[in-house]
C-alpha cells in the first residue's frame, strides 16, 4: 500500500519568507509525527498528533513553528519568517495508535533557507 | 546524559564478515525497542523490532539486555548494501509512548 508522502520534496526559500510543508500519512494511521534532521545530525522531535489534537508540541523550536492536522489525515507544518538555521530535512512519520508502535517515515522535505 | 546512546562509528567491515554494535538507554522503564536503518540522504526505515527473548530476521539478530539496559544488533555475512547508519529507538513510558532515537551507528561494508 501507499506509504507516507510529503511535499514538496525540496524547497528553497529566502530568509524571512513563510513556508508550508505537507504530510500525507498512511491510511488508517491516526498518529502522526514531525521531525527535523540537520545535515549530519540525528532526528529532532518536533510535534506529535493523535487524530487532530497535538498532545506533545514540546519539540517545536520557537513560535515561528506551527502545525495542524485535518482529522486523521493531512498535516501541514508551517515555518514563519524562516531563518538560515531552519535549513534541514523535515521528516513526517505515522503509526497506528497505541504505545510503542513502530513509525513509518516519509521521504522528507529538504528545506534550504538562503 | 542522553536517553539513547550509540557509538557513532564508523564500523568498517569487510564484505562477508560479522559486525555487532550496541545501544544503551537510560530509562529503566523503557518498554519497546526498534532498530531502523538510514541510508545517506534518505528517510529512516524500520529494520526490526527487538523482543525480550531476542529475535532474528535473516542475517540480522537483535538482542535486549534489560539488566544492563542495552540492545544490540548483529549483522552476519555483511553485504555492500548493508552500508548505512543504524538508529536505535527506545520507547519511553510517558503518556504517549514517545520514541527516543539514538544518533546512529555508521556501518561501512567494504569489498
């Protein structure tokens, strides 16, 4: 079946612009996660959705970052007034509900802020 | 101290050889464990879950040692395609079972 999809695959923007990144989870996966991975670094947790509520937003690095989810479907991660340090790969993952379920990742969006 | 620690490597392994590496975790109440692999500039992909009694999937064997709080991954008969970064993942026991990712161990299989 279809995996997690993300769009765009690459995004180049100028400092100060807003960007929106999109994630389509695997059908039936009610849990959705956003991560950031800077070049050569590990995964950095950003936010977790269960359905359309976000019980854990603790990883969002600043108030320039926000995310929303429509029902148990698409999620968008918005970064306002982008900065160069926002350059990274943004990864989305989804899983079935329940503690300790394996997460399945999308291919990521590579964001470059000039 | 990080919740999940891994030797970053690289582990340079001749093709056909066996390589093993560990991952330690700090939360003694951790419940679920996984190994993921990540190829260069690609997303992490689930390799295998780790069960209490240890488990095998083809050339890959995972072990869990709760007393010493580590998990291990052993790769037998290494292939060039096994070259990747292997991520250790531990589920903490907070309210929603957050996955904690290690920074990864790099394995390079050489001809």
